[in-house]
C-alpha cells in the first residue's frame, strides 16, 4: 500500500507526460520518505531448471526485495515483460504502472508470481 501511495503522490504532483526517468527519481524519493528499502535498476540472474544462468534481467526498482515495479508509457508489452521477469527472477510481486493515464488507478496493475512459476494479474 505504501508503494501505491508513493507512486500516486508523484502522479498527483506531475500528472501525465512526466519523463519515465524523472518519475523513477521522484518515486525513489517518495520511497525514502516512507522508510522503504529499495534498489534502483538492479540486475537479476535468470534461474532455469534450478540453475542460475549467466544471463541477467533488469527492473526499474526492487522494493524490500519482494516487489518490482515497472514504469512505462503506452507499452502493451510491459505487463507481459513484468510477468516474465517475475517468473524468471522468482520475485513474488510486480507492479505495472502506466504513467500516461489521467487517473493513476487506471494505469496501476499488480502482478502476482505464484509458486508454480505462473503469474496472475490483479
């Protein structure tokens, strides 16, 4: 809930049209204010059949080592990319945040990585 509130606060301050990189910086600041631990642009090793591969993936932010939001503008593939990142990195929860929506809630999707390497959209 704190992550949602942090992202919504940035959206309320700047509205639509904010560059993604600026949004990431503002979101990082809001996360710091709320006392949440995070890493900006971390790399993840891909695990395939219980073997860690040399190939890495990247997400925008990793929060509390369990939540990975991806921030995007009008990209239909972003949700699928997030779901695949969750499955390959074994991160339990992802957020797809489309920043060009007039109402913040319309661009906010929670993606749950289930234990059987499938994913669920919320």
